[in-house]
């Protein structure tokens, strides 16, 4: 085989330049090696600490974005409504459920209503709904009635005993009235009642004329229109219309 560029029969000169095709082949191979080395260098960063810091920064940014964006749970949570609007909605719902005889639903609505608007039982329409609800619940009995009367006795402040007293005087002889009487005799419930409610109930509960007369001082000092009615009745039934203390009590109650 004759090497290109070398005369026949002579050994190649080691100092002679390589033929052009050989040089180009070596250069191409060197370029391929260089590309492979560069690719490895790029894949393996010479600054791992910097890369780690960069990753931490990226993770923090993503975490912050996630925290600031509303989650599905946040969207599912009910938004607070204006108390007045919420109260009107709950009052309407309570009335509808009471008329439909849905004791369980109405009891749950009542609990929400007194939490949103504690003074709502003072409204005449709401009070009427509560008396009807109590009558239906007590007639049916069971855990729903227990739940409702628990609300009256412990979760409505002074207004609960007021409702119980109204049951005693307006639903006399009913199961609802009987349950109300038992609750109003309990110290825990009486302690939540106003003095005016306590003396009104005590005047109602007193059986004998001497027992009723013994309550006149409290009626004079603590009573309201409810006590006034009982004292007026006492004057007739106990023949005390001319009693000075009873007259004094009546004058004090009428002046309020």
C-alpha cells in the first residue's frame, strides 16, 4: 500500500505533516469528544450550593403562591352575612318549618337564630313560633323535644325562661307547659331568669292566699306587667282589694 504524498519505496518521514484527510478526521473526533465533555459538564453543575439555593427560592415562591390563592376548602366555607339579613332569613325559615311541623329542622334553625340574633325571641312573631314549636315538640316527645327545651333552659339567656313562662301561662295543661314548669323550678334555669320573670312565676305557682300575700314585697320591687295581673287577681280571689300592702304594690307596678 502506498501512502499518499510519499514517494514509492521510501519510509514515511515522521516529521512530515499529516495528510489533510487524516487531520480533518482527527479534528472531527476531537470535536465530538469536546461536545460530550461539555454536555456532561452542563448536566453536572459545578455550583451545587447555588443550585440548591435556587431550588429553595423556587419552592418558596410556589408555596407563597399556593398560600395566597384561595383553596377549595376556603371557597366551601360559608361567608359571614350581615346579622340583620341573616336574622331575617332565619326567622322566615323558622316560621316556615314550624308551620310544616318540621320539629327537628326548626329546632336547628332556632339554635342558629339565637346565636346570630339573641334578642330575636323578644319579637312577637318569633315568640309565637316558639310557643307553637314547643307544643308540637312536647307532644311528639323524644330527643327533639329534649333538645328544644334544653335550648330554652340553657342557651337563650334570660329570654329562654321568658319563653318557658309564656308556655306555662298560655299552654296550661299541655305537655309543653308541664315541661316548662319543671324547668322553671330548677335553680340553674331560675338563675338565668330575670327577677321579673321569677316573681311572676312564683305568684302563679303560689297556691294559698297567705303564700301569695308573702310575695307582695318582691312583686312591688321586682315585678312588671306580668306580676301586675297576678296581684290584681289576688285582690279579688283572696278578698284583699282593700289591703294597704296590696294597694301599694298595685300602685308601684302600674307606675312602671
